[in-house]
C-alpha cells in the first residue's frame, strides 16, 4: 500500500469548515493578504518547514471554490511549487484539481421547487 499525501484547501473560511481539518488557501499556503500590491507573489513558506515538506511530497492539491480566489493566488502557488520541486513545468508537475462552485449550482438547480399557487 502506498501512502500519498493530498492537500485540500478552500477559497473561503466558511467552506473550510465543511472539510475535516480544513483550512483556507490563505491560511494553509501563507498567501499574501493584499495580492494586488505584489507584482509576483509567492507563498510565505520555507522549503524546510512542515508545509514546505508537504508541498514537495504531496501528489495532489484540491482547491475548492477556486473561482473565488484571486488569480495571483494561483500564480503564487505555481511559483512556489516550481521552486520547491525544482521543476519549471506548471505547478511543478503536480496533479492539481480545481473545484468549481458552478457544479454545486447545477446540482441545486435540479432540486424540485415547490409549485406556487
């Protein structure tokens, strides 16, 4: 049996409460608070820190509600993963799964609504 690491983050603190031990992307990845002021943002994580080791060894990152995140958040993670993994491929050749909120909206639209009289 192989033991792989998966990292799950969300774009909002509310959504993170739905995950067991869940954290927002800003908290888990130490993203800058004001991304607009930074030209090329990076995650404020050291390579040898606990989270740095997780980012080096994890096989997949799942980001729920990714459409709610600033595009520079994804760019910061991309730059950090390329640096930590020593690979210039996008996201350091890591499987990256972005969950989109519209999927939930499509499911909700199928729920039958009570008829109005």
